[in-house]
């Protein structure tokens, strides 16, 4: 090369380095060691990637919390390993790696409040450090309630899990009989209603009918959602009841206990990303955000949270609210996005969902959490602001309302609509969901807990057997996530997948096998499709280059064990952004 050519070449090299933003000088060429200097390669018996183009591998290279490469052999990783410091982790060489599980619908604040309480429910509950037996009938319920009362010296006793179809109707008079001198509040299995005895109403300052009505029946509250005579406070009146319970629920000891147990439950079950589907609804943004930060921003919490607020806490133009809230509270593990939670009809576990004809077999009516006209206005408001919308809807009448609202929205490539729970839908409605490209975050535990009792009371055998019509949605290629809505189900994605693929009730009956999810769809519904539901599938949900290095280490392969063994598969460890955590 001529001297002039060498000069030009040198100038071009210097210019290229400057344009690339390199810190190296022209005399100091770039080397691989200057980016991702320390790499960890995890070896596994099998890596299930949930990526169709490369569904299985044996090695995954990670650095700085992200996935660099996925391969069948170490030789294929040499473009990344040559010239760098490499650690090969063979601790899981006989295990299976999957993407970290995604929980698209929990309520951290509800979990913090509920986990310290005794659970007396129709099914057995395994919680961190303890197990509560099932109370399958009224006698079991009263026996276990008296036992828990005897253990407690709390000024106000609280318990969760009562369901009238298993345990008989529970009213203020019944609680007065069981505990005449102690304030007692029982949370119904749906969480949407509480039952208080007379001593509790007096303690809470609502011991007369006038005080009860004046305190709870604020503007916008449906008076039929609470009864002084029965001692019940539910649905739209519930948060007024929670306000009264705040001194007992939000004690420092309860909060510490609840935070610790929630972290442990997420870890034990391999959940690396979760979504709070009612942020602000249990205590307001200023109460909840600092608590969540104290949990999720800890270095020893291997879970990030996607925050989805309820519409009622957004007190200004939505995008301004989002900007201000992000500035105040957002972090790398506490993510605020333009998604909002709305509510249509009532609770499925309480038979408050709105049903089309023939309705309920006993003639009672469902309830609206948001009247249809108001729901339409809220949906339009947030859609016009560019937000994606998650709507709590349980019955087919409620779903008709939401579908009719959705059909009037201007189509958008950047926004999506998600139906949350979807307990009962018809085949025609599922076709509409698919045609409108609406996604579903499903609560599959309805069929497990309620399939038999709703057949006998409320729905009849045919409709009860077709709750959670998920097989229909799979056949129509609708994206599905499976969620716990804890404590409607355990925060345990493999359990949810087992329920959705087997449809076995508490009494051991299999309900409508054609509505079961396939094994692969169920695995997608707790990984990549669950991530899609909350707008995170570009970052998490599968094992692919550039995504977060989030993995769950399993004792066996779900695809080899089969659907009937899913709930028995052990979570041995979690790898969160490349760091190992053990339960």
C-alpha cells in the first residue's frame, strides 16, 4: 500500500472507531474481552426453550443478566467464548431448564394481607412452612375454625376460605353462635366478600344499622352488596370494609410476614416475572408502591413485577399519571406500563358472575362491579389514550357486554385487549374473541374447585362441566396465559398447567376432556404466551439470544412426564438474570 493509501486507511479506521463510540484508540484495536468479559455457560440434560426455531438445546451462555447464545454443543458457543473468561456451570447437567415461569395475574397486596391468616377452605393448601387441611363440609369447617380460634389471641380474628356450597351459609348469627364474645371476620373463598359477627361489627364501629349504612354506602356503592343483618360486606362495598380492617391487616408484623411468605412462594414455584393486576386497589399507590419496592427491589428476590393499576387510582390524564408514577417508583424490577385493569361482573367463586338465560338454577342474580355504561366509557377513555386493557369478566352475560364494547373500538397494532379469568363463555363467544384478536388470561382453578358443586347448585351439570372452555380457545389459536389470582389458586404455574390439561375436580371427576389444553399449549401458557399477555414476550418467556437470563431448573422434563404428572415436578432452583437462587 502506498503512503497515501496507508494514511487514508488510518483515517478511515479512526473515523469508524469514533462512529462506533469505541473507547479504543486507533493504536488499540477492539477485542472481544471488552464486551461481556465474564461469561457463564449453563449445561443441562435438556433446555426447553419455548422457541419454535430452536426448541431444545443443552447449553446456554449468559452474561450481564442476558442470554448470549443457546447451543447443542460447546463448540457452537466458540464465537462467544474465545478470548473471554468463561465459567461452565454443570450443577444442572442432569436437570431440565425452562424459561422462568410467568404469573400474569396476582395481587401482591392481597397476598401480603392473606398469607398471615389461617386458611380454612374446601381444598388443602400448602403454604411456605405450613399446610392447612381441606374443610370439605360444614362440620369440618366449624371444627377447624374453632381450632384456629383457640390458637389465636388476636384482638380481631380473621380467616379466609369459607364457601357456602361446601360449608353451609355463614351469617352474623352463625358466627355469633360459634364465637359470641370474640370479634371474628371471615373472608369468603372468592375474596370478594367478608362476613363479620356482632362483636366484630362493634369493634369496627359499624355495630348499628345506621352506622353500617353511613360508613359503607358511599356514592357509587351498590347497597345490595352489603347486609347489616347478615354481617356481609362484598363486591363494590368490600374496599370500604377493608379500610375498616386496615389497623388489623396492616400491622408491621403482618406485613413483614406476608412479604417474606410471598417472596418464598414465588421462588419455590419458579416465578421470575409476575403481574400485579390491581395495583393501588388495596391501599392506594403511595401505600403499595413502597411495600412492593421493599420486596422486589431486594437483591435476594428473583422476581420482577409488572404493575397494572386499577382505573380508580388514575386520578388524571392516564399518560401523565404513568409518567409521574414511573418517575416516583419505577425500577429495573418494578415495571410500569400503559396497561390498566377494569372490572365487569362479579366473583366466580361467589356465584356473582353475570349469566345469560337460563341464569342461575336458584333464580338469584349476578352482580356488576362496573355498570355496562360506565365500563364502556372507561374502556374508551383508556383505549383513546393508547393503553392496553385487561378486563375482569367471569360470566357469559358479562362477556357479551365486554365483547360489544370491544367491537366498537378502533383497531390498533400497538394495543391489545385481554379478558381476565373468563370463567364461563360459550362457543360462539370464543369465536368472537378469536375474530377480534382478544387474548385470554385464564383462571383454570374454577373447574378444579367448583366443577362438582356448581353442577349441583347454580349452573347444572352441562354448563358446570364447560367452565374454563380453554380447549376451544386453543383450537381457535387464541393466546392464553394461566394465572393463579392468588389466593384463588396457589402461585404454582405447574399446578395451573396440570389443572388446565386434566380438568379433574376435587371429587376426582374429569369434566369435558375436549376443553382441556394440550400439554404444549399449557407450557406456553405459563411461559411465552403468559409473557405475551402482559406485553413482556420480547424480554422474557423463552430462552433466546438477547432475552433476560431467567430459567427455572426442573427435576424432570414436563414433556416426558406427561400432563398428569405436571403438579408433581419439582422446582430445584431458579436462575434470575444469570444468578442462581435455591428455594
